[in-house]
C-alpha cells in the first residue's frame, strides 16, 4: 500500500465554488492517507469481462475503515453493485480522468442496485469524493422492480459530497441521487449524463426520476454539467423533509447544458427551498425549460420557494416535439422570485406562473424583468402567451421584449400555389403548418408550408402570394403577448410587445393592477385565426381598481376582426385610462363597453394628428468574416439608422455564434457610434450597448443562438448612427457569427 498526497486544484467558475470551500471539505481525509489500489492490493482484473465486484468492495471496506483512498488504475471494471461503508470518509481517485470505466453487470431480475451504493439512515457520514469515472449502465430497458435504484451513484445521509468529471450513460432509474444530511455542501461539477432515467413517468415526488441528481436538503452547487435525453428531468432538486420556517436550503444551479428532456430541463420542487440561483444555463428542446414548483405543499409560516433568482438562462425549444408535458420556457410559482435577463425562444408559452401542481401556492412578491421571449408556438396550439400569470399577487412585469420568430424572404417574385420561396431561416415554423406572410403593401396572407422545413433553404408553399426581398413570414402564432388572470396588486410596465395574434396585453379578474408605459406594435395583424378578436391592450372582464396609463399601441394595420387599440369589456369597475396613445387605420382607438366608474382622461390621444412615436429599421446583414483574434475586433456589419424623433432607441440583435475549436468559444458585444462605420477586422470602437454574450461550442463549429438587446438615449436627432458587433475568440480557434438580424426601434 502507498501513501496518498493530495493533488491541488482550483475551480473559479462560481463565486461560491472555490478552492477554499473544496479544500476545507478535504480536511476530513488525512493529507497522508493510505492508498488502497483495487488492482495491486485487492486483485481486481479490469478486463471488462471478469466480475471485479468483490475485489473493489474489499478495497472500499479497508479504505473507509482507515480513512484512506480507493485508487483505480485506468481500466474497464465489470461490477454489479459496490456497497460503500458509511463509517468514515470516502474518497475515490483514478489514474487519470476518464481512464476508468465501471460497467454495470445486470442480474436481469429488476433487483439491481447502484454501482456506488452508500445507504445510512441512522447517522451522518462523510465527506464523499468521487471524480473522473465513466459509469456505464446495463441499459435503458432492464427489468423493473425492486427498489428502482438502478443509478450510477446513490448516497444517503452524507455530509459534504463532491462528484466531479464523471460520465454516466444508460442507467434505468437515474444518474446521481444524493440525499445529504446536516449542514454540509454538495458539489456536482462538470459531469456528463445521457440516456438515464428512461423508465418513464416524471413523478416529481419520486426522487429517482432525475437524470443527474436529486437532493433533499443541504447546500447544493450544480455547475457545468451536460445532461441529455431522458423522459423526465435533466437536473432535479427537491426538499420535502421539514416544512420548517427556519430551514435554509441554498441552491446554485449554474452553467449547465440540458438537451432533450421530455418533462423539464431543470426542476426545483420544494416546500422550503430558499436562496436559489438558477443562472447561465442553456436548455434545448425540453417540455419545460425550467420548472419551479412547491409540489402543492404550503406551510403557514414557510415562505416556500423564496429568494430565488432565475437569470441569464437560454431556453430554446425550436426542435421540441409535442408531448403530454406541454411546452413552457419557464414555469414557476413561489414567493420573492426574480426572473430576469433570460432568452426564451421557440416555445409554446414563454414564461408562465401559476398555482403549484398541488393547487396550494401562489405566485407572489416577484419580478419578471428584461427577458426576451421569441415565440413560434410550433406545437400547433393557438393559446400560448409570451408572459402569463394565473393567480398572482404583487408581481411586476417590466422591461421585457415579447415577439414572434420570423423568416425573411431572400429571393422574391410571384409565387403561386405549390411554388417556392427562399428565406433566411425556418426556425419555429410549424411542421406542415400555417404561417403569415407580410407583403410590401402591409397586407397579410396565410401561407402553408407543404412539408416540415429542416434547413435554411427553399420552402414549398401551398398557398401563394407575391413575395419581395425583405418581406416577413411570421412562423406560427401565439395568442397574447402578456396576460394576467386573477392578479392582485400587479404591475405591467415598460414592456415591448410585437406581433401578437390576439391581445398584446390582457388582464382578466385583476384587482389594483397597473399597466403603464408599455409599447404594443402590430397587434393582431398577423393572426392565423381569422375569427379571433384583436386588441392591443384589453381588460377582459371583472377587473377592479386598475389603471392603464401612458401606453402606446401602434401600427394597427390590415387585420380582419380588428377590434380596438384599447378595449374595456363589461364587468369592469373603477378602471382608469390615462394619457395613452392609440394609432390605427382600422377598427377603434378606444372601445369601452358596459362598465362602472370608468375614467377616460383627455390625455388619451387617438391616431388622428398623432406623430409616429415608434420608428426604426430591421436588417439582415451578410455573414461577416470570422476571426482568430483573442482581442475583440469589429465585424463590419455597418447597420445604419438615423434618429428622427426622440433620440432614444432600443437595439435587438439575434444570430448564431460558434468557434471552430471544440470547448472554445466566442464572446460577442454590440457597439454603436457616429461617422464612418468600422470595417471587418478593425479594432473595437464605439459605445457598447447591452451586455456581452458568450457562446461555448461543445463540439467543433457547434452553433449557439444568441440575443443582445440594449437601449441608447440622448442621441442627436438627424445624426446617422452605425451599429455593429465586436467579437473575439475566447482562448483560440476561429470565432464567427452568422444569421444576424439587427432591429433598431426609436421610441
């Protein structure tokens, strides 16, 4: 046997995850601990054929009794289940990260246990450290039965756990299940899991239904994991143990990538979780991107699911197939929740808050701010909303941008039935479904895609129209931009809603709700449903003591059944319409039906004689040349706009970013300035607008969608501006951006 010398390492990726915290955890193991080699000391063969379960179990028994280290030379070991003693610290080391594979040997009877199985329901043990191992399960369809514990790792009652740099594949009941005790920390870092928990269900009360981990209590740091392909959840955290108002459960779920999970990418279900950060994650093609729900349990003294930040996440369900789970970008309930600066794309419902699944909890004292929601409603439903609340108290919705995904015509002409047209993108287009074409005359025509498009190429239309270069095709539909049903003391302020199919903003059954300073453009004009009532801002029954003030509804053109820019339906009481602007060519500016105590101020301005307050430009520049520079350089997009009225503009840029080197990335910022626009490759110049975005390509040239938005004020009216991107390769490789679209709106 040999002595073990601790290897030093530093992880700076999250402020709460650092060398000090993790090294403090390691103090539970002596710095000169004895190493127990599963091969040389205990006779493991490591040929992938011989059953090494007994040899490895003996190594664990000896190491845990002596606070030692279990050491695996690089090899493939065939094992059934290793029962880890819970009498002392557990540490597993490998010859090299990824060099050790533990292949599960299944009994075929449904009674299999996890490969690493530590079960102690009486006392707390630890620390536990497992890193750098490849776990390969017996398959997705092994026999059911027993305890349903066919995971890679299952740990009960441990304090201080580190599981890092493991690869987990093909386990029936999950990847990692951790049930910590005490006040220790749980670190789940940089693991990869795929095709785990294929047994079905998605029962949120069953802790086995998670692909990467599920934990009941303790501080959790889950960062940098890559989890794909399950019918349930990618990352799930639950806490059902106490219901104690003094309980503290702190969660940090950051920087993970989740793909192709039928129920949800990330789930937090808890009766007493507090101080939660879900940030910087990328979630692709999941039934729900992020799910936050208390499971229906409410304790009188417990602010369940409180103090939670859901920030800076990218959720893209462009390729999601319709399923029983429903399609949401973010689904939540709880108290004191901040949902901010997220990008939600191509989902049926963007951000939705309502009572818990058990029906007990509300959405309360929360903020939804500065999110970009681009809906395609590509699942065929016509009821989706950009941002929606059902039963909410004291929630503020502010500074969000809600729109529909569009395709832009690249080559035009007269196209008859069965003809073709070339567009720049087909993201979000419903399979064999209907979209809306907006012609140069501002008229709208329904066009149907004959077969589901799969590339940014020619599409075949079942109904024809005259197409011109630059015309828009709106992919799919959604009903409302922002909706609140049964809300109390809520605020909808300073949001930008464009292209809704029915209502831009709609309230129903709300009390003391304020709708202030919002801009709604093109309300209802692109509706596929020709029978839908189309309103810019609508109070749709039983709203009491509410205010609609200083909003702007513009470009109300060409829609059948256009009802009004502003509409107050019957059943309203004590509603105030103050200082709003309405612009429409058809329908009515302000429509008020039977209601009680409605205040309509002289400050409300109709379309006649009202100057255009919202002007702008949208352009799709050619793909700029790539760069290998690790110092930021300009792309030479040279998008031009001259302020005409207010000197205040909002810039929105979307596109794809990637790096030709796997694991490397592209950093992108938006800049603007006056004078001569910079050329491609020029040194960075101008004034930054919006926040930088970083796209890390997991595979070489893997394209990642990005969106940048920001506001510039104090601009000189009549002085031309240029807008551009500056990019750099983060550490090397070749950085590139493609499929760019710039939208500049003056407001």
